[in-house]
């Protein structure tokens, strides 16, 4: 099982009237990434679980809203690698060495598209 995170265009010029507003069309995906649920405990320990796995349940709607949380969590991950490596999945599917780059890339995307809507599939 895995987690898919999406950053989607919040508003665009409507193809029908050309005004900028949310219209009834499939949103454009600006960023997508996938990570194993086996990293949930590590994410929780880094205080990233709510923002990354369950943003909808914690009031996070746009990418910019999670930037502060993810920034702090990523700094903690990088500052204490030995601590977080104890949360590596025993089966090898969910390792610190994979989680840090995932978080880095996600944070970069959130900073690039701060008004993008967050969508997750768990």
C-alpha cells in the first residue's frame, strides 16, 4: 500500500469564458509523488504525518500551508538520521534514505506552487 500526493492547479482561465476561476474541469496536476505507507511511523516521529498523509483532516488545503511544517520536519530528519533510521521498515520497503528525498522534492514543489490544492490518495 502506498500514498499518492498531488498538487493541483487551483484556478485557471476557463476554456469557455476565459475568466480566471475554478470551473468544472479536471484539475491540472502540477506535481505527483508516491511513497510507501511503511514510512508512516517515521513521518509521525518527524511531525510530518498530518501534513503529508492527512492534510485534509488537519485543515491543510494548499501547498503553501504545509511549507512551514514540512520545512521543520525535514530539518529534523536531516539533523538526526540515526534516530530516524530506527523507523526503517524491517522488510526494506520504507527506508530513511528514500523518505528524505521524497520530502525534499515535495517541499520544493510546495514552495514552487504555494497556491496549488493538495490532494492525497491513501
